C-alpha cells in the first residue's frame, strides 16, 4: 500500500532560506461521476473528467524557517488579498492531517495567498482547483527543500494523492485534458489513491468546449460532503456503482474512437443520474432549478433540429456545462446567445478542456 509518510523530511532551520512557490490549477468536470466514498477519501467507483483551463485557482506559499521550537502549523491565510480566518482554519486542519507526509511544515512559518479566476460563490466547484493548487505547491516545496520529487510522474502522483485527501475530485485536476481516478481493470495503473492522466482520447476531445451557464450563484443547500454521506443509505447505491463501471467501459471506447454520440448519451446520463441519486437520498433533495431544466429542454430540441453534437453535464449544483467540439463553436455559441443565455441572465463562463496546472 502506497504510504507517503516520511519522517526524514526534516530541515535544518538555521540554514534554510525564505522562499515561495506558486501554482495555478484548474477545476474539472466529471464525465463519469464520483458520488459515494469510503475510508479516507476513497471512491466507490472510478471516475473520469475533463480538466478545465479558465476556471482556476492560483495559490502561493511563502515560507521561512521558524525561530524557535514549536510543533504546530503556523499559518496566515489570505483569500483574494484579504485575511480569511474561516478558510485559514480549514487549511490549517488539512495541513495538520498530512503532517506525517510533510513533517517539515511544522518547522516553517507559512503564508498562503489564494485567489480564483472565477467569482467566489459562482456555483463552480472551487475545491478541486483550490486543493489541487495547494497540493502542487506542497510537493514543489518538498522538492525545493529536499530535491526528492524531480521525476514529473512521481511528482504528479504525489500531488494527486495529497489533493485527493483535501477533496476527492481535486486529484483529477493535476493532469491536462482528461484524468481517471479509481481502480479499474480498464486502465492499467489506475488507483483509488490518486488519479492518472488519460492520454488515449481522440483529437476531437482536445480543446473540447465547456461553457458554464450559471443558473444560480447561490451557495448550495446540501454540501458535497453531506451528499457523499447520504449515499451510504441510498437504496440504489449498489446498482449505481455497477452502472458507473459499465458506463466507464463504454465511454472509454467512445473517447478513443471519437464517437461523440455515445459520449453525449453517457455524459448526459451521468449528470442526470447524479441528481437522481440526490432525489432518492434520505432525506431527498433537489439542486436543479427550473432554468436548469429549461436549458436542458431547449438543448434537446436544438439537437433534434440540427443533429449537432452538443451535450450537457451537471456538477452537484444547478449550473449547466455545455460540452461541444471546437469545429461547431460558431453555431453553438450563436444558439447559446439567442436561446440559452436568457435562462441564466447571460452569466456564462467560457472554458475548454485544457493544459492542466502550471507552476508560475
Ligand atoms: O470532490 P468532492 O468531494 O467535492 O465531490 C465532488 C463530486 C462531483 O463533483 C459531484 C462529481 C465528480 O466526480 O467531480
């Protein structure tokens, strides 16, 4: 079993200089959804996602050696330029939980600065970008101090593992274009502990569009953490995990061959299944809004009329992710502007399946 605990990662504070590390890391949209977990952030089924480009978090860790001996985490946290005690407490307890992986953290004074490219509370999953950016910073910090992570594959694997501990879906954000998380016989080297890149997709999926139609910016009524928890008692859970595996099998074939129709059928099925699982939880709940359904209906009508391969996905919220290949962007964007935009007050974030995180 992979274990990153390493008591050797202790610095000599008298010779350590101040430094800093910055990463920009994107959010992602799952095509096969992770919904339901066990143990320490382990998924009940494998998932695969597009890594986005424009919706990202930028995080800097400034560090310097502590003067005396103090075994706690010393952290100052700034979100969008302002001190944020609420996030600071969360990040501090996360860092405490991984102290055996990075024991040097307790020897440093840390100042973290984080900001999102998208407005806070835009209803966009910010935990994936935030936790992957933080995990990448921590791994670079380790490498700066000890030179232990110079191999890029090992670096990404560890960053993905650490990101997973912060937020499951975040582990997929450390790779470009597409990433798989969760053990499956379909893909060699796949693991429940970290994500791996999926590099066999047809070129039609490279730079695939994801326009995020913001139906509501309100904070959701039921958190993802609570949603995962409710899966434990969900009557349909067992069948759902089986379905996810079957769909992954079929989706991987579609991704390889460039079969957009199968891709769309599975992707939309997954989005609706995620919300069906919420509606069949105890207590049941609904995160879609009337305009979520209005957009889906208008999209289906447009597809019937035009036959164009444009599809939707949903995260755990009411906002629509409009997915389509680059070669039909003119038509789709015209349709979005004329028909869909009124359902979301023209509030749209244009994104694509992108290059993955970047060290700055
Ligand atoms: O990573 P979490 O614990 O916030 O869960 C997110 C789950 C979904 O976004 C709904 C699906 C997924 O696979 O990303």
